[in-house]
């Protein structure tokens, strides 16, 4: 547990020194550390919905403090965790805005109630969810 706390604290940034980049809607890079948002199923960048979701995420995070709590798992080159902007769960906000779906396999259904009917009808849920 101490290991996870150290990583999470290393990802805390202030608006003045924030180095947050958005790869796609469910992967951000905080101070050089890629983080996959746990339990969030966002569309791929090769689709219009994916580009719209990424644009929403860029705007949502612009100039704001980001903090991530990592669970110790990795997928590809990314750590897995839940990230917050000013105390708000970024994944929850993305799903509530209609740009992603809950990935129950990894979230345990934490975000299911936030899915919008429009997102359910136009976004395809990933097979792994």
C-alpha cells in the first residue's frame, strides 16, 4: 500500500506546474506518467466520437489540478487508476457528459448510473467490458 501512496503523491500537480496531456479520453499523462482511467470505456480516436471525447477531456482538464490514485496494476505502458480534477472523478464526469460508458468488468458498475441514454445508443461498448 505504501508503494501506491508514493506513486499517487508523485502525480499530484499544481496548476502552475501541471504537465497533463490527453492521449485519448480514457488515458491521460500526468507529469510524464501515463494513467489509464479505471472502469472507463471511451471510444477510440479513429472515430468521430473518440475525437469528440478527447476534445472534451482536453477542455475539462485545461489549467486544473489533477490527482490520480493508482491501484498498482499496469496495462501496456500505463498505470491504472482513478483520477480527480479538483476532487471530481474525471471518469465519472466523462461518462456523465455522454462521451464514454462504464466498463463494469473493471469498475464493478461504479459508473453505470451515470451513463446517458444517448451514449448507450451511439457508443459501442468494448468487448473486454
